[in-house]
C-alpha cells in the first residue's frame, strides 16, 4: 500500500477544478486509457494575459488525480511564460512528495501543461505529439522523453525511469536500451556540470553538504560499484560523518572496509570536503532491500 501525504489525500478526496473549460485558450491531452493514465487540461486567460481559470479531467490513480488538481492551482494567476517554468518536481513538492512508483503522475501533469501551452501558442493548430524514436512500445515513450526525465530528476536506474515515465514497465524488452540512454544522458550531464569541489576555505551549509555528497555518490562512486555488481546507499549525514550501506555484491564483499575508506571516503573528501569520514551501517546492509517496496 502506498504511503500518501495528507496533501495528496486532500486533493484526491476533494480535487479542485474538475471539469472542462468551454472555449479554452489552451488544451493539453496526454496519456491514454490503454496505458492506464490519461489527462486533459484546459485553461482560460484573462484580459491581462494571466491564467484566470484551469480545469482537468483525468483517468488514473489517486496520485494522478491529486497531481492534476494541484497543477490547476499552481498555474492560476500566472502568465503563460511563468506557468511554463513549472516542473514535475514542483508539483510533487507541493504535495509533500509522492511514492517513487507514482512520480510518473507528476510528469504527466507537466506534459499536459506543456501540451496546453503549445496549443495556445500555435493558436490551436498544433496538438502535443510524441517526438523522437519510440523506445518503450508498451507505453509509447520516446527517447527524448526518457532523456528529459533522467536529466531533470537525476535518475540512475531503469527502475527510476519506469517510476517517472513508465518506460520499461511492460514487457521489459526495452530495459537494455533504457540503460544505454541513462549512460549516455548522465555522461553528457557530468561533462556539462562543473566539479562540485567547493572553494578552498568555503564553509558548507548542511543542505549544500547533503547535495554534494549525494551528487558525488551518484556521479563518482556508484557507477564503479555497479560495474562489479554492487551498489551503495546514503543513509544519513551527522556533522562530518557520512553513514552509508553497501548493497548487492558490495554488501557481501570481504573488501568492503577497503572500499569504504579507499574509494567512498577518498572520493567524498576529494569532491566535497576533506573533513568527511565514512561509516558503514552494517545493520541496514543486512536487511532485504527492494526499491519497489
């Protein structure tokens, strides 16, 4: 059973702005009944070019209804340009978070908004269409859609991609292709983003430290461990102590202590701050670990 926040429950049981606007300025339709989720978003502008009203119709789960409801609230009062900056993360954050397996609902909301804005800007002549090569035939997800959710949400696994856009959630034949897209997209991102090494003598805030530690694990440490069938999870940060748990082959390896000091701790000191030290949460490492819950 999914763990929903009070905000999600509120917008599911009492959704806002359900329906369809007559003679709308923008119409966005995404998803399909065959895939299990569908959303239609309509909006109307006022005389100042701001979104006066927005309504939705959706077919889907509690998360699909809640994210659609929140989306209409988020865009009201905004100009089209302002609304266009809303991301799927903004939608999920407004709800206090979503189960990972339901993040695709927030992505569907963002796609419906983009489709409605595109429809408005082209005077109703253009409807949102799939762009690029279809990778997941089960759910009709294209390569460009997969690349985008990877970039915007810092995804690292096929399971992550499935959670955010459903690609790979059907027959599974596209898993290998998705892995290649992840590798390609993240390698481009690594080249584009400057190294997270802070300026010498710069004191990190707790938020900056957490962000840099997680980035370093994702970009510098995890790929090497996964190449040997292992993985690592950040458990907590207490001051300068970073608590991690090894997964997969790493959890059973006799050289885990060496890996922790000479790989994990060394990389964190190189890319974050040389004051950090690492401890392994062995109790967590022994527990069964299942990302799907």
